[in-house]
C-alpha cells in the first residue's frame, strides 16, 4: 500500500466543511461550508489516505484493514454514534478479488452495500455473496463482500456502506462522483507533466535501470523516496515491461531494500493503465503529457497539405524554411525515391535481439515507427504548436503506394463544413493497430492527422514523369507554384568565373530556349534552370561545368545538344575539358556563338533597364 499523502477528508473538503470528531479517531463531521456552525449533515469515517493498491490498477480510497482490530472497534463506535444522532455515515471501502475486510460481530448489516460506478454512464449493481469463511491471523473471519463480473468493470471499484437502517445517502455522492469522475485523486495528483526528455524511449539494460533508480532514490527530497520509485516505474515502464524485467531484480540492481519491489510493481501497474488509457488518462507522445493536461491547451488549427512545385532550384525548400518552419524540433524531413516504401514511411515490425534478465539473447519483434508516425505522435501530444512533415521529391517515389491507407487521412476538414476548432483535422479516420498504439496508446483508436500538423511536399516539374501523381492523389493537396524569379535572386548578377556572363543572363537565355524546345516537341517536362540551381560558390570554373553544363547536356538538351553546344563538343567530356582549360571566355569556348551573344545582349539589356530605373 503506497501512501500518496492525500487524505480522503482533504478531497471532500473541496466542497464541504470536514472536521474531526473529538472522541473517535477517523470519524469526521461534515457540514455545509456556508454554515460552519450549523447542524451536522452526515458523518464520514476514514483511517487511511488515498492509495495505490498492488492488486489493482486504479488509485483508490481504501478504508478497511484486516489486520487492524482497533480500526474495527473505531468503525463500530462510529456507526453507533451516527445512529444515536440519527445521522447517515459515509464509509468507503475498496473491494477486489475475493474481497477484503472483517465483519464485526453483531454488524452483519455492514455487508449490505451499494455499488457506485461511473463508467460510460453505466451504473452497475453487482450482487454480493456474504461471508465466505477464511482463516485470518486472529481466527476465522469472512470478507464483507466479494466482486463478480470482474472483467466488466474497473479492477478496483468504490462502494459505500449503508447505515443500519439500509438508507443510502446519494445527496452528496452524486456531487462527489460528478466532480471527481470516480477518481477523486486525479485533479490533485495528476495535475502535472512527467518529464520525458527522450531518455524514456532509450533501451536500458537491467543494471542501467538499477543505476537510474538508485540515483533518483538518492536525490529524492525528504519523505519522497518511495514516490521516486513510483515515478521511476511510470517513466521507464515501457522499457521494463517490454524487456520483461522483474521488479525485484531492478530493486536489487539499485541496491535498495527488497521490500521496495512491491512499490515498483505498483508503479508498473499504473503505467499499464495509463498506457492503455483505461480510465481516460494516458501517457502519450514525446513529452509524456497526460491527456487531461493536453486537452487544457487549445489545439492549433488550420494545418494543410501543401505541394510546392517548380523547376529544379526554384527555391521550394527555401520557401519551406522561410515561410513555414526552420526548427527541426517541430519537423520530420524525408526524401522519396523509387525504393522508398510504406514501411519506411509509416513504420514496420522489426526483429530486435535483446538480453533477458539472465543475460541470454532473446529475439523480439517490435513496431518501429517511421517519420510519419513519429511526427503524428508529436503533433498529437503537443497541441499548442504546429508540426511539419516535409516530403522532398514527392514524385521521385511511388507516392500513393508509400502512403497506403494513410492516403485517406489527407482529406481535411474545412471551415465551410466544420467548426473552426476542427479545421485542419482529418475528415475520416482509419484503423491501424500499430500506429494507433504508438500514437494514442490505444490500438482501437481511430487514426487521424491532427489540426496542428502540416504535410508539406516538394516536386520538381522536370521529374514529373518519374512517377505520375494521379488526380485522386493530387486533389488532396493545395498546389502552390514557386515562381522562378531571377530578379529576386541575390546572386543573379554575379559573373560566372572565367566568363563575361552573369548567372542571371545565362539562365534566362537557357530557360527561353528550353521553353521553345518543349513547345516544338510537345514535351511536358520543365527542364529550366531554377534561381538557386547554382549557388554563388558553384559559379566557379570547376564546379560550374560539372553541375550546370552537365545538366544541360544530360537533361535539358539531351534530344538536341547542338542547339546550345558548338560543333567542337562531341561529348560531355569535351564540354568539361574545353570549358575548364579555356584561356579566354570559357562559355564562348563551348557554346554556340549565337547563344553566347544572346547572353551578352541580355546583360546589356538588364544594365540599360537598371540605369533607366
């Protein structure tokens, strides 16, 4: 039993005046806060705090103790006092497994109970079997009651004892459960974030976990050592459970008293509950933010699927960097290519060899999330920030096959048909066991792109015939062409090394020729040079020939190389060697003279325009 230091009377004191009885320990008088001197409304009896119990997964209020005969005497005295004053008494007890608690002699009516459960608006009434005989330390006894239909409801359930006359006070119980949703601890205890710092998702050996626990325990504040064990178990629960490490072995590795194994096991039970979202509270995502806290942060909305297209070097990636996001913390960047698959993008189950607690190799198969699932999880768990999945060269891979069923999620809710707080979220959800488990901690959860997650993709128009994007795929994107504007380029006026021609004049003439060729050949490829196709440093002699001239030979003018290169250039090797060894103007040495003169003319025209302006 792990004491959380949260007394039940403290919880009740949130909306009632709770004062201890002067004679009976554990008995409290309950009055209206507005009338502290008024008559007692009812009594509350408790001797313990809110606790975690090793046999259950919920945080519960447990008030009965088999080994404490003094408790039973005080309980009997409390009921006698309540009866003598004609007041109802509220007594909470946890029932689990085959029940717990003694039936005091002469108080058989204590076994008459009423169950209070709030689970999906279900109010359950379970039949109870009285007093199966067992043997305790002090003789024969029987539990007050036992649970049935164990799998149907919570593993641990609140019940309230009726008074001797069989009356049950629902007046305060309704408000109690309304405010605390059958979990009176969560507003008090779990109003916090669990520090994650990526360490939670690393793999640790048994001894490494022991060392971490030892450090946490040693550095814990006074009277918080046990709490440090609980936090350790929750924080590293995934690692411990997946590797099938045992609590006693970790405690031993930490050099702690073996009795702490029970405390660590409780924390692991809590982790399992949170991971499954059993009670509406879960640990999810990179920051391990509890769901109830995440929902208190308003989720950003309006994220879109945006496809930026243009000629190679037009500045598509630069547009993403300057207009959308330049912080890798909020981004996942991938590059599609012919061998890129759904498994690479979304995730796949891979074998992993790990050491078991005996030091033997053990083969396990675990889901390894891809960049799509990783970012989906980050965005889901951090509603206050936008996240950006950047897909470079979208059409270099088989995009519909890579997306698979995730393709359905690209349909987003818009402001015309949905509330503003939902705009940007996937209109339709899909079922994907592994992704749902990774993102939400619940394999049955419908997967959706949240409204704060952008999907940005780039596509070179020169490559559009590598993998054709069908209409159904394209319609789910907002298409945005990146203008190829040399006037806005900071290096368009820079002179290409060893020539008299600027980069802007060279590229403008080449692009005009490419357009004319495409018209004549009815080509759909756009092989023009982008503004940033060649950076300033790439205008140097050696780099320019290997990058720019090679591109013109292999791609832009591959069908008619004589349209641009002179008769002395019979091969790409001729072009590169002639260009790099030329002692006069290097471009004049490899280009047709008519093309070269157009470039000089373009420079003069540009200079004239600038002088006039």
